C-alpha cells in the first residue's frame, strides 16, 4: 500500500528539471540552424505550435459547449418546475 501511494504521489523528473523535454530540440535555434545548413528537407518548426493552438481552441470550444449544455438543462428544468 505504501509503494502504491509513493508511486501515485511521485513527481516526474521533467518537472524537477532533471530530464530534458523531448520537444525542446525542435525549438533550439542551434538545432534549427544545423538542420538548415545541412542538405536536408526544411523543417517546419511552426507545425507543433499550430497543433498546440488547434488543441487549445478545441478544448476551449468543448468547455464552452459543455457550459452551454449545462445552462440549457438548468433553464429547461426551471421551466418544467415552474409548470408545476
């Protein structure tokens, strides 16, 4: 039981600064200049940011939809209770 509690409360090493973020290498300007100087296909570094922006917009849209649904249920329930 103690081991399960320790595993549940374990803080990941990335939060403590002991492990490098895997996405960081794409944002490192030295890495990008290295990729540009070598004869490889150009790397779209803004693609990850675009994906994150889209996910954030989707998340905000779902929260707004859930709030609107909750408000609709509350209003319809109030109307139904006012009939009685």
